[in-house]
C-alpha cells in the first residue's frame, strides 16, 4: 500500500490557482516579421502587485498591450501562447470587452484629453458602464477620495495640469471602469521622485482597500520593488529572472544592473559580463 500523497511534497502548479491573470508562453510579432516577445510567461495573483522590470526596449509595453489587446492598433499580433484573465482565454476579446470584464490598461505617457477638464477626463473612464449616473457620480467621489489633488483641480483643463496630476488623472480615469486588474505602464516616467512616491502610495492604497490587482511596467526598479510583491525582469523579450520583491532587491545582478548599486558605479546593461550572468539566470 502506498501512503496518500500527503507525505510527499507535490510539484507546485505552473500557475497558482488564485491568479487573476496568467500569460503562458506569449510570443508577439510586429508587422508580421519583427519578433519582440519570445515566450513570456507570468502571473498576477488576485489582489497582488506584480512588476515587470527592464530597460527601455525590453518589451514591457508590448507585454501589457498583448494582455489588453491594444497590440492590433500597432500592427502587432500574439502569435503563440495564451492570455488567461479570471480563468478564461481573452485574446479574442476587444479592448472594450476586456475593460467590461475588469482589465484595463493605463498607457505610458499618461494619456489624458488635454482640452477636457480633469473631471470630464475621469467621466470618460465610465464609458463602458451601464449602471447609471448616480453610481458613476459615487465612483467619481471615490476617486477624489484617493486623489484629493484631482478634486482640487477638477475644473482645470487637463492639458494645463502638472505631469503628476495627469498621471493621477489617467489612473483615476481607469478606476472609473471599476477594474479588478490595472495594467500600469511606467507611471514614474518623467516625474519627480516625491510625486512618484505619492502615486505609488495611492496604488498601494487602492490595492489594499479596493482589492485592485496591478501589473506594473517600470524602469524604475527601486520604486517598483518597494511596492510590488513580485517581479519579473524582462530583457530582449524574455523573462531572465523572477522572484519575490525582497529576493530581487537582494539579488546581486539586479543590484548591479537595475539598481545601480554595483561597487565602482553603475554598469551598462550591454556590458559583456551581463550576458554571462544572464546564462546563470537561465539555468
Ligand atoms: N509598433 C511597433 N512596431 C515595431 N516594433 C515595435 C513596435 N512597438 C515596439 N516595438 C519594438 O519592440 C521592442 C519592445 O518595445 P516595448 O515593448 O515598447 O519596450 P519597453 O516598453 O520595455 O520599452 C523594441 O525593440 C521596440 O522597438
Ligand atoms: Mg514601454
């Protein structure tokens, strides 16, 4: 008689059963020929904050757009693999249909309508909703609760607000669709460190109090790992390293190449040594 499986450690499932999002071996090609993502797998646990880290051009935005189905507008295609949101494959859905299901992207470069007021911008985020003006109004107040600066600036034309306010507006606008998962592309880009801290603190607050999950693309490794629970390092369209935020922060390669903490100063990613190290990551 064999013992029941209890005594034996069983292999961990490839994807945690509590994942709100799973990418399985995604390949993305632009213009039918340019292979950019070469088999990316990752998952976001429900209620988690997960970071995709990597230098400019690594494929972070492409990964987010492969999820939100915004690739097609860029002549990009997912040619292999699957994207599973809340247990179902979503590649065939339009971006709007995905927003209705609760997955929305906040684009890099804080896209706001410059000629509309902050409040009008926020209200455009409710366009997929059919639950009436009162519910939308209540959510607007909820957004203002998280972003008091937006409340102060509600009547200002978005185009005349600061970069930080525009980033807040872009996140607030996404919140108006009542998302379960926000794909947040480089929220720190071009912003002063203090504003970045303020925005990340709000992201954390939303995560804790509203249970919104986040998949965050960032070049700002230090800031991202401070708030994320888990990270994936993307390089040249591949995940070269992943781990809990604390593990990544302590990792010598991450310190050297992404946190700039190497002895003797910062080294280039293109440093030959890096590729030797990368092999080590891959084994
Ligand atoms: N629309 C496109 N057509 C062709 N190549 C693209 C397109 N968008 C991005 N790329 C290429 O894909 C690679 C990854 O880009 P991207 O996903 O924007 O990286 P990241 O967000 O990490 O900076 C880069 O080499 C970039 O030049
Ligand atoms: Mg990008």
